[in-house]
C-alpha cells in the first residue's frame, strides 16, 4: 500500500508518495491546475482519495 500526501497551494502543489514503512518513493512539485493533476494521476487508478482521512471518496 502507498500513501500520497498533497500539500495544495495556489500556484504549485507538493506531492509525496511513501510506502507502508514510511519510506519516500516519490517527491514532486506540480502546477496547481486541473491539467497538471490529471497528468500526475493518469495511470494511478489504484489510488483512493481520502480527504482529511475522514471518509473514502471515489476518484472517478
């Protein structure tokens, strides 16, 4: 299982992917645009979005 943290900002957002042991697998910064998020999430259909860790929300 992987965990993805996204720190949203107005112009750019930071993304960090860690494994179940907490080891960083990927760290990147992208523009805070719909197109940038679409490109980053493309091919990552196995991810679930859980805002604030409160409830599961479908990414579809």
